[in-house]
C-alpha cells in the first residue's frame, strides 16, 4: 500500500533556497551535465510517438543528436545521429519515417534499422575493412510505463531497474504504456531548468498564478508519497469530482481500472533527469525539460489519451489541452520572473514554507549529487 504524507509532515524547518550560482553559473551548468544528465537516464518521449516500424524522431540535448526509432521487429532503439564514414550528421528532419534503411546523404553509407552497416560504396574494394565493426553507435535504452529513456553518459550505466526502483510498478494502474499521443507543444523558457522543476513541485503559487487550476484543484489537499531523492510527488484532490480541464469534467475514457480516490485526483511526479508527469483519470500530460543554458530551457509538453478515446462521441481533448496550455504559459512566465530575480545582485537566500517541502527535498538531493 502506498503511504502518502501531508506536505507539512515532511517539511524540514530551516530549509532555504539555493545560492545564486546554481541558476546563473556556466561552471555549475557544465557540472550538472556531468553529474545529473550524464548520470540519470533522460526521457526522450513516449513510445506512441513512433507506433510503426521505421518511425523515428530526434532527441537533441547538450550538443548531441540521437535517432530514436522503432525497428522491423518493433524494438525501440537509440542511435547517435553520426555516420561512421566521416562523422556526418545523418538525419536533419526532427521526425519522420525510414523505409527499410538509414542512409547518410553525403556518401550514401547505409544502415539497417538495427544499425548494422549494409552499404558503403567502394568499400568492398578495401581488403582490411570489416563491415561488422562499423554499425551506428548506440545509446543504452530502457522503457518504463511506455516512456523511452536513454543514457547519455560514457561507460556502462547503473541498471535502470536499480536507479529507478521506487517507480517500478508504482503507477501501473494508469496503463500509460498503452496510451496514445494526441498533441505535443514545445515552449522556449528563459529560465534555468531547476526553476521549472521547483515550480512543478508546489502549488503554493496556485491561488495567485493559476485561477483556472485553482478553481478545480484543492491545493491544500496535497499529499506526497515520494518525498526524498530524485523522484518526488503525490496528488491533489479535484474540487469538481471530474478532471483538470477547462470545464472541470472528464473529457475522455478512463485510463485504467481506477478506484474512487484516483478518479478524483491529479497526480504529479518529477523524475530526474527531465520528466514531469501530470496524471489524471482521463489523460496524462507530461513535460520533457531540456536545459540549453544556465538561463534557458526548452520544455516539450505532450498529451496522452486512452487508445480508444478518439472513437468515442464525447471525446473532447481540447478541454485538457487548453487547460494545461494556459497553465503552462503562466508557469513559464513566473519561472522567467524567478530567473530575472535570481540574476540580480539583490538576490539572497529565501526561506521555504511548509507548502514547499518537495522543493527543499529537491534542493537537498541536488546539492548531494553536485558534491556540495
């Protein structure tokens, strides 16, 4: 049985905000790449984005480009977007479909969907060339509840099942692996990525920043079950008894065999290194957070629904999409205001309230893995 804790029950008195350098320093940003984004697994997206063999999309982060694709055997793979001939970038389009192979347009070196080199003009004439030694470079990949995770670090990563053990089976009742992608919206946010994570982990700001969300969610009802470490979150009760939509009612088929409590809650989890999950009885909305500079982030939000939802006459996805698009814009704006403030010489450490217990937990874990 999952045990939930009131936010005030988990709060550590005396918790204060992070020093300025963690939001503004190029040195800290580079250290984050090494100690967080090269250590933890990075969520590339949901498997429903590539439903058919040959479907692919690109993951771009910290100067690297990975091809995430589904091969002929329906296995999802991750290849570095680098030709083994002379290192040329192979794919330019952000997403698409390969027929039966992947070809570099520079000199027509060609690879199977499994990454093996199958064509290299004139290389049959090279006596010592061993074709099997030049497949596309792979990145380790794992699936969790339908989400695709890749590892960007060098060497053998810690097994996903060990690092992410608190999540294994934790959210299975929502059947997220079977859900279908409906809408994806990218946002450019002039803010440090940690402000996005920290803002996500509290609803202390909801009454003043989110009038629509505050109308349908009881922010004082927050209870959390993941309260320390790299994975944080819990739930809020809805006041409408429905869902987090512009009408307060559900807009699609239920995602699973949910109990009465789950049908009247929104669940929110932040998962290092870059996944933020909003889980509702009738849809999932998630954010992928991609740091680009100390004061710049790219956030991609995506909405998932029951695979049969679009066949129902009462399917109203826009009610969920409009709700969170409005809320997202409000969140990104206040994150940008936070970034502007933390860059000021007037910035000093501030005190967290009991309503911000998960922020204190996030900071504590962040400082630990940063070695500070």
